[in-house]
C-alpha cells in the first residue's frame, strides 16, 4: 500500500495527462461504464467560535482502470466577509494544517492501493475539468485569456488552458493588487506566454478569447456585457456567474446535471451555515437547466460543442465528482510506481484475517 505526499504528487502529476485521463473517464461515464458516488456533507457544532465541523465524503468506481476512489475531508469551516463578500474558509487547526485524504482501492482484489492528501489532486482535477471543457468549446485558435482570480485554484486554470490552446497572452485580475501581481510575475517566469496583472476586471476581459474564473467568491465576478461573439467563459463554481451571463451564451455545458450540488446532514444547533448552493440562477424560473448538456456527453459526442466561430460558449463547473479522483488517482498511482516514489507499507496493515 503506497503512501504519497502532496509534494510527491506535485512532482509526478502533469496537467495534460490528467486532462487525458478525465477525457477517457467521461467517455466511460457517457456509456454507463463508470459510477460516481454522491457527495455528502455531515455538519455539526464545534467549539471554535463562529465555525462548524464538516465531514465530506465522495467517490467513484472506474472498472477500466480497476480503481475505486474515496475522498474525505474533515474540516473546521467558517464564512467570514471579505470586501463585503462571504467566503468559505477552512481553518487549519490540525497543527496548522488541514485534513483531506484520498484512498484508492482495487476493484479486482478489494485491497487498499494508495493513500494520499487530497490537496494537489483536488486542485488539478478542477483545472483539468475546465481545461477539458475549453478543449471542446473554445475556438481552436483562441490565443488570449482573461483570468479572474489569483489564488491556488486559479493557478491550475491557467495550467489547463495552456495545455489545450495556443495561448500567447494572459491578463490576470483579482481584488488584491499584491496577489495578482505576484501571481502574474511567477506565472510569467514559468510559462511561455505573456502574462501580466491588470487593475480592473474590465481590462482583464477586454479583447480576450477565453474568460476563466478561479475564485472563492460567492457573488458573480463576470458580467454579461463583457461577453463578445466567439468568447468562451468558464467558472469553477456556479456563484461566479449569473443568469444574465447564461442568457448571453449560445451554448451552455455543465459538469453534470445528475448529481445534487451537495447533500447536507445537519445536526440541530450547528451555527453559521450558509447554504449557498440552495438559491441562485440555476434554480430560478426561466433558467434552461434541463436543456444544458453534461460534459461527459459533450466529450462522447452525444451533445454538440461549438458550431461556429461566433458562438459564445459557457462551461459551468457546477459540482465536483468523486469519480474524478479515480481518474487523477490512476495517473498518480501509475507514475508513482514507475518512479519508485512514496512509502510502501505492508498490505497486512490494511487487510484482516476475519470476515466482518
């Protein structure tokens, strides 16, 4: 049984490989050959002021790679306001660190194959999802990108779009000047593209082919009037866009309509729960939600992608799938074994000699 760290995974993982693994997975999903387990959140009171305890679990089965994945998070969650906007912030109380784990099991023997933190894998699968959508929806010659966000998740949005399109220019905007300038400087040194920070969101999106959002905002960060013919826009959470953006788009694809955003099991007396997923443009009258296609169907050719250079396309990463950890995990496990990376523990520690 292989134990890996985030640092191990960061050295092993490649965005193009992860996009390829998700593409293969979604082909199987579209044919009913892979199974995603719904995400469930158990929420309860805790002693940290203004916070609650959240235990999240999600997973999926991918027979093609003989992998079952389980992702769990054990968090202390707060919802502070920053610049008048509520944000979801997990407090690192486990010795200054957070707790999130992925377990990979064999669907052939049942045994535990690998155990690793979810951080880098989670970040990469979100970027790869939006990158895969851009591959099928953005214009083939899209070269200019406006990136709204300058945090950790925004970094993989940039990695993903660079992997699927011949990008030559990226403009970066976030609310904090220091953050966007640091992000742009570090990215410009790393990638073969002109990457620079700008001072307004309007400047960020002006003249670009692709708008990508990668923020923690619970309010929209893109306006419909910014969209121009031929653009592709994507978000990593539904709150980053609004009904007007959806209405302006000619073609809208969501990650999946077949899984609830989340299922909350809430203990009475749990404080400060903001159910941001319950109310929004996605469940308002007039939203054409049922008309939107899923990303797996788009990948499998069961739904059309971009049909003209003038179309405005939109990808909504409305909910994460536990099954994605089987795809990204399969890549991680294969590369770790080949490279001899990680700590190999005796399987006897994770199996038993009695049948429960």
